[in-house]
C-alpha cells in the first residue's frame, strides 16, 4: 500500500518469493520507488541451512532499498533478524503477537 508522502508499506506473509523480489514487484506495479516499511516473514531461517547463504545478499539489497522501517516477523529467522539489528538498528522494529502498527 502507498502511504501518502511516506512511500510503500510492503507486507508479506511467509516470503517464499524473496523479500527483495516482493519489494521490487510492489515498486514495479505501483510505479512508486520510495519504501517506508517492509514487514512480514522474510523466509531466511538459518537453522535449516538452506537459506543462510541468502541472508547477506538479501540484507545488502534491503539496505539499497533503504526503507524507513524494517519489521521482520515469524519466518525471518533469528540470524537474519540479528543481522538487521546490527546493520540497521535505527530501522529495526520488533514485532510480537498482537503488536499493532499504524503508518
């Protein structure tokens, strides 16, 4: 969704398509480049060994997109979430059950 004067709020469930692909597609279909928030499951769980290699490249691209806030949820994985905190602490917002966000 586009929040007037703020940019896109991109919401994903379990982002199997990849959070960067999802954001890029949202930008393409809306014609809006500015991203305010990326929220949802980024599907980068390192504990299964499959997605660990995608964490650094995904976070590099997320830094290029430069959203104001990044809110990783459920399947984002603890390793990716902690790297987001380390790389972009001012952009990170912790989510939990029953958390409400207003943009």
